[in-house]
C-alpha cells in the first residue's frame, strides 16, 4: 500500500510539473507576442510622426510665403569696395651713422691744448688738440741744421763733380748724407703730426674724454666726432620674410621720441642669417640735413611687403566653416524680401582689420554687416540702413 501511494504521489508531482511547464510556455508565448505588437505599433507611430512633420513643414513654408507680417532678422549691409590694399611687416630699428668715430691719439703724450669743446662744428683736416711734442720739435730743429749743412755740402760737391774736380766717392757720400737726413726729417715730421689730433671728416664734437695736462695713450679714446648729415636705420627681420623684402622695398618710418615720420626704401638686404635668432639685417639710408635724427634713436618700421588693388572688406565679416574654409554672407533679392547666401571667398592677406579678397566677390556684391553672426544661409532677412 505504501508503494502504491508513493507511485500515486509521483504521478501527481509529474502532472503538476507538466502543467507548470505548459503554463510557463504559454506565458512566454504571450509575452513574445505582446513585444512584437508593441514594436509594430511603434513603427506605425514613427511613420505617422514623419508624415505629420513633413506636412507641418510644408504648411510652415506656405504660411511663410503668405504671411506678410512675419518677423524677420534685422541686419545691415555693406557694399564690397575696390581700393588699394597694403600689407606691412612691423619691426623696430636703430638710427646709426657711418661717420661716428672715437678718435685716439696715435702716440702717447701729455695733452698740451684742447682746441675744441663739445658741440663745436669742425672741418675736415682741422687740428682738434695737441700733445707735448717738445722732444720731437727739438730733434727737428737739430736735424734742420744738419740738413742745411748737408745740402750745402752736396751742392758744392755736385758743382765740382760737374767740372771733373774731386772724386766720385766724395760726391756720392755727400748725396747719401743729404738724402739720409731728408728721410730722417720726413720721419720726425710724421711723428710730430701724430702728436696732433686732426679731424678726419667734417662734423660735430659730441664728447671730449681727455683733459688738458692729462697723460693719454693710443688705447684711450680722446674725443667722439659725429657727422649726422646722412644716417641709416638698421633693423633685424625674421627669415620668414626673406622672399618678401628686397632692395627698393618701400618702408614707413616713425620716430616716436621726436614725433617725426618719413617715407624711404630698403637700401640693403643682409646676406647672412643670424643663427641665434634666425633673422637678417636691413639698411635704410636717410638724409638728415637738420641733424634731427640722433645715433641710436629708436625707429618703428613698417615694411610694405604686399600691395594690390582689388576687393577690400572688413576682416570681421570673414568667417570659417567646419572645413576651415573662409566665407561671408551676401544678400540677394528674394521677391519682396532679401535672402542670405553663404559665399565662399579666398582671403589673400589681411592687415589693420581689413582683408584683401582675391576670389569670390565682385564690386557689386552686397555683404551682411551687423548681424552676420546670427543668421543662416537661405534665410530671409530685413535690411535696415
């Protein structure tokens, strides 16, 4: 009996398991069917939304065309202009003078006289100062006496030799004595000249370093002499602009310290690139008749490396798209309104808030000015003066 009861229990358990399995499958089947239905409904709704969106867009377009009271973005316009455009490289330079030197005594000695003072104008060859030359002067006097005697002796010996009187050796000795003393005299006079400070060119005494009674030498500067009638401005320009700068390139100079400006041109372009700062030197020669420009005066230099005539617009109107292409917004008539057009351009150069446009615009082009950053292409806008 116990065994039969156990079998019966097992049958009941088996039937219960089968029933649960069937119910589980049925539930899973129902859930799967529900998910499929939901997805189908979703697809239907998406299609309906797309259809409604398309119809709404068409309706808005129709309303836009029929609605004369619609609100438009207000912008101002600017006409493209054809004019001269100049680009400048801005650097700094220094005024220098070829005829600016510090004079030194050729021989050491005591300063016996200063014949000029600072600020004096002097001429080429003028004696500026003298050194003690007493020893040399005494030697010259002694030599003059010896030379006079030697000259007289030689002249008499020459007359006798012409008359075939005396020996040839006496004639040659007298001649050699005279010529030797003449050479010695030249040497002494040359030394005497070195005891004087002489102006090598005309100019202005800028500074006197020596003092009367002071012992000086050839290593010590005696005075500074300058001639500023012609000067030049020297500057260093980075090698990036080497191809753009040539002899004759126009420049604008501004000397802020004295409030003076000038136009000039490059006189010389250096042939050496400084390895320390990768720059080369330029020279600009200038006339300076009033000596207004002083040595080492700073100059602001604008080198005109590009100039052309064409379409010039304000740089603030130029924008860039995601591909880094330059464009501007132009305006075209659109019925009773005006439409914005995205116009791609080629910006060749820009300087001082102006851009030179080589491609993309005509002299008749009308550009969006104020409001250009707030509009989109093909948008209708309202123009105001």
